[in-house]
């Protein structure tokens, strides 16, 4: 289906990669852009694997045996595993070759790109200072509610009066609320805009702290709502995002270097694609 130098990526190999992509995306079909992505990933992997072999990248053969043994543990008996291999047109040797290639490719990428890339703390801080809008946290409210069936508006008003006159909101939620949150005193925790239905959200974000609001009608019924806290929009402190940001910048740089390397390898490679077979995979 695709030839990369002297290696042929078979239709079977391509289909297996597509199926793996479908599992990760939780979809039954792949659009054109996803099929093309599978194609690019397979070509890039083969080019990098060839580079690893030319570089004489060494791996421990014990790693291959260890991976093979772990695969075997997923089967009741070795005989069952061998039957599966045979049904897929594989042998123990061909499987071990694939395992070896996978390990070799990962080691080469680690040696050449992952382990050679570092991002200085100053660069992380500079990026943070230049992109502070990216680190804004949304306004949120912390609230509890009591949900009543649509037919129980009178009961909702009755319960509200009890709370206003001193009854405990949490106790009333446990006794009357139809929402699973009743098991947690009606508490909903913190939520941002867009996480609740519009009618509920509108009241919650305008409400004064500690005041019982409602009954508020939504598609679920009637709600009594009390807000306990509000947090305004704010920019996260650098120390809170430093490690995550550093990892993000490092991964971005690694991906850039790998893309740069594979682009150069493609210029020198002999790549032939059966476009009719490729197009037949679209939306399949």
C-alpha cells in the first residue's frame, strides 16, 4: 500500500493502525484527515526506524523477551496465543521483530530528541509573562441546591420558607431533593459558566452569598439555590503552572525537532503511495 525506501507498509499494517486510531478517538469511522494522519505517522515511524538502524542504536535483547513474556500472560495458555498469531499471519519470530523495532524506535527518539531537549526556567518564565491571558482561570461559584419535581412547586415554596425561618439547608436537601447531590447535602461544588443549564446558571452567578434563591424552573424541575462562595477571574500564579508549562514547552520543542528531522528524511526517501487504496479508507 505504501513503500518507504525498501520497506512496504502493507494494507493489513495500515488497517491495524487505523483501528488503533479509532479506539483512541472512540469512533467507528475515520475522516480523510485522520486517515492521512495515520499515513503520515506510519511513514515517519519507518523513516525514523531506518535512521535508528543506520545509527546503530543498541537495545537490550532482554527487553524484547520481557515484552513478549508480558504479552503471553494475557492468554490462558501459549497454545491459544500461537493460534492467534497464526490466524493473523504472524509467527513468534515476526512478532519479536516488531517488538524489537518498537523498542528501537522509542530508544532512538529518546536518545536523539527527548533526552537532548531542555527548557531553561528563564524561558518558561518569559513565555508565562508574554502569554498571561492563557493562564486565566474562570469565574466560579460554589453552590448547593434542592431539586423538586415540576408538580411540587408548592412544596418548594414551603421548604424555602422553612429555610428562611431557620431550618438547615443541608437537612432539607437530604429530605426533599430529587437530585443525587442530596446524598451530599445538595452540594454542587464550584462550577464555571457553561456547566449548568442557563436558567440555573443565571441565578447562581447573580445571587448574593448565603441567600436562598428560587424556586427556579429548569428542564429538571424547580430548584432552591444557595451560593456559598464566588471566585472572580484571575491569572494563575507562575509557581502553580511552572512544571506543567515547562513540560508543555519541552514537548512542543521535541515534536518540532522530530518533524524537522522527518521532513529532511522525506526529501531523501523514495516514498510511493497507492492513492486508490488510501482513498478507499476514507470514512471507513
